[in-house]
C-alpha cells in the first residue's frame, strides 16, 4: 500500500561514464529497486565522465540505502555523496524572528528601544489590556509540548519534539499569518506544566497544546482553560475533531444519510478519539460506540478512568460489549484514531450499505484504504497519498486567526463546530464527491473561512 514519498527523499551525487547509455542505466537502477525518480541534473561534464545529481523518493531510510547501493553497484559508477533532503531543510531550524520596524538610525533606536520604549511599558503597566495592542501578544501563540506523544513516535522528549513544533509554527505563519513559537518543556509533571504555562501566558494571546499524552493532556487543558484569560486549544484533540466533523458532514451528504440515523463506531478513545466523540455528540448522532484495545467501552466493563467513564455514560445506548469487529456490524460510519491493521474488507462488508470509513491512524491506517473501498462508499485517511486526507492544518491556523482577531479569552464547542461547518462549506455541491469531501490544505479559501466563522462565534458568545 505505501508508495515512495517526499518524506524520504534523497539526492545522490554520482560519477558515471560519459556514455550514451549512462542516463538510462542510472534511472533504470532507481526504478528496479522501487524508487521514484524526481530529478536528474548533470552538474559536471568531462570527456570521459559526467557527474549527476539524482533525486528520488523512497519508502524508508533502508529503502533509500537500497537506491544508493543500486546506483553504486553499476559498472563504472561511483557514488560521491548522499543528501537526505528532509534533513537539509531542517538545517538551522525552520523559523526565525524578523523585526517589523526599521532600525536605521539613532532616532529609530530611541523610539523602538530606550528611552522611548519606557513610555509604552508604563502605558501597559497602567492598563495591562494594552499589551494586546502595543506588543506581539495580539498575534502570538505558544505551541507548547512536553514531548510525551509526538506524532507516531511516542515519548521522545522536548528536544526531539522541537522539529515538529517548529513545523507547526511555520504552518501557523504560512496559512494564517499567526506568529507562533515552540515552547518545549523539559518536564512531564502535570503541575509543573500548568505552572509554567501560566507564567508564560502574558506573552501570548493563545496556547496551542501539542503532543501531550493522554490522560495528562485532559487535566492540563481543563485547568489552563479555567485559570487563563486566553484560549487554550489542544490540537491533537480539537483540531482533529473539527476536521473529522467537517469531513463526516460532507461524507454523509455524499451517501445521502442523516447523522441522526447513523451508528458511528470510534476506534481509539485517547486525546483525539475522546474529542471527536464529544464534538459529534453535539450533532445528535443515532448512536456512537467507542472501542479501545480492551474492546467496546460500556459502564460495566471495569477499569475505566475518568475519561472512559464519561465516554461509557454518554455513548453505546444499548450497552453492548464485544470487540471492534462486533461493533462494526450494522454500523454506518467508522472513525479510527488508534492503531494499524485492525480489520479488513470482510468487516466493512458487515457494515450498512453506503458505509463511511475514516481510517486515520498514521502512517498505517486501521484498514488498507484499497480494502475498505471494496465495500465502503467513502474512505478517508490521514495520509497525503490517498484522497480525502483528514489533516489538522485545515483547522488550527484559521481557528487561531479568528480567536486572535476577536481578542478571545476562551474557546468553546460552538466555536469548534463553527470551524467544522466552515471547512465543510468550502467544498460546495459543485466539488463534492466520494473522493473529495474536504478541501486541500493548500486551498487559500479555508483559513479565512474558518477565521470568519470563529470570529462570528466569539461575537455571538459575547452577545448572549
């Protein structure tokens, strides 16, 4: 199922004989071991030899080595250097701070720094709310993590999490003009994280919690929301939930079903799964049945933490037990945020006609999408190499753009649902089909639409 992609892209500099067959031999060698050639550039030419940069996508680091070895084994060919293009774009980091004002002479310096800056400091001391108007606070978000649940990598710590947080900050700027900054904490103690976040809060107009393991993330978010006067948003929970709700609204339009009549099975009840369930419940589905590694969640199952207890009390109307496979029988929708390869086409066949399958475990989904398509009417994944990618980038930039523009002090479910509807509405009836239920992450209409919806929701909350 996986295909070579840009995440494992390499450029191999090779020296080869200057023969008429050299180019064909090199490209054939890449293809023979399953690499995807993306560029072929001659960088030096001599009477007897040529030097060529060959760029190719691979499946993994080992596969990249296979491509390199295939080239090096050709007669007369010598590999000079191999560059990992992913590592190259990370050299020195992916973000920087740039001044917004010119500092050309003594007068500029006197206004931007001492002595003029003292007057601005005094104004903020007299009226702290002026910090939003007179400093970076108005447009700045902290991307805060403890490195305990990074992507699919697990608990790798704050330093190793930094490239992800840098990437997140770059996406904030690219898609919504938000200045975000990585805040990677060298502690996984709940009380310390809360204390540090509260101490840092004066600089920021919002906090994006990122890659913090459940159930700790629930407590951290809950208490920070209670104690801070800026919105706190855990993207692994609410960003995922927003995009899933948006995608499901459009998927059900494709198959002609109402959510009030649908049985929805959710696999995985950690941060993402719990948030998806809580937001979906606001849409009054026919029923939601949640399952985790121990099977279907129901009140009498035992060994339920506070989060699972809440899930058990608010889902599974018939209090059924059993496995994920049991739950899929007669379901209209499957949403997976759990683990790879949990079921196959035979289980999808037990679902209702025109089933919807969102297999979002990354990089390997709960079911091979090609298998799911044998029986499901709409299939989505978290991957970029299949249609209908459920990607948080559709949500968080616009959400924070709207919150910052409205100078919001909190965030609630009405704002999340407004964001979901805005994403869904970008895919109008002229575009909607089984292979296109959410817009592209590069669709310039998405972030502004989400921002406007969130701004309106903030204003509605204030007016109520």
